[in-house]
C-alpha cells in the first residue's frame, strides 16, 4: 500500500521541484512557491524516507465541482502506482466532501481514462475554471483535454 498523506509546509520546496521538472518538459503548468504555499492544504504527497515521490492537489471550484491539479510523479518512480494512489486520495477527499464531480485539464488523457475519468467537451466546464489559463505559456492555444470523474 502506497502511503498518501496531506502535504505539510516542509514539502513545498519538493513539490515545487517536481512540478518545475515536468513543466519544463511541457507536461504541466508551472506553479510558483507562493501559489503552492497559499494552496498547500489542497495538496497530497507520497513520501519515502522523507523524500517526496509525487504530489497531487484537489481544488474545490464550486458546490458540486472540484479539480485535480498538479499530479506529478518523480521521474524515477513513474509507472509504479504512485500517480494512481495520489489520484485515489484526491477522489476520496472529494467524495467525503460530498462533491459529485471532479474534473481535470491534462495532456495525459489516457492515464485519466484508465483511472475512471471520461472525456468531455471543454465548453461543458463552467467559465469560472478558465481564469488561470492566462498564466499558461500556451494560452490561448490550449492542447489539453478536459475529463470528468463522476461519483
Ligand atoms: C501521468 C503520471 C501522473 C502517471 O503516474 P504514474 O505513477 O506513472 O502512474 P501509475 O503507475 O500509478 O499508473 C496507474 C495506472 O495508469 C496507467 N498509466 C500510467 N501512465 C499512463 C499513461 N501515460 N497513459 C495511460 N495509462 C497510464 C498504468 O498502466 C496503470 O494502469 P493499471 O492500474 O491498469 O496497472 C506520471 O507519469 C507523471 O507524473 N507524468 C508527468 C506529469 C504529468 O503529465 N501529469 C499529468 C497531470 S497534469
């Protein structure tokens, strides 16, 4: 069993490094240290011997909608179940909060389909969630897919 825990303030630098690594490869949106500190209560991590192997955030968007963000696994641990464990922890939290739908915007649509999400047209998501797209270097040429998990 992979031990997924809520992130602590001591994990912030490691989370930042993980996201920075994958963002440099064009896989995800870069997050500033300031952003991660401000949203640290959204994050889950998997740790081993004090090192962060992966991170994932669940961000509440509305009464009936939350977003999975910043799912990232350390390069040397990809393909070993860390991503799935993090995603399951985020979905469990959404379910416990009574949130019926969880969406994500990603380049890794096959991973999310494999783990229970369904592709949806982007215009089915509320306008509100597009606010941070202006921080994406690809804006307005978005190549991400929108997917939803429904309980
Ligand atoms: C995408 C990512 C989070 C997957 O995490 P991971 O730990 O490698 O995945 P897991 O080992 O937990 O895989 C869980 C399941 O998904 C499948 N899977 C993993 N990566 C996949 C992919 N890229 N496409 C399709 N299926 C995938 C696995 O085969 C496994 O299936 P199984 O349960 O039937 O055996 C990881 O590769 C990563 O960090 N990528 C870079 C950052 C990124 O693109 N994040 C995406 C969200 S923005």
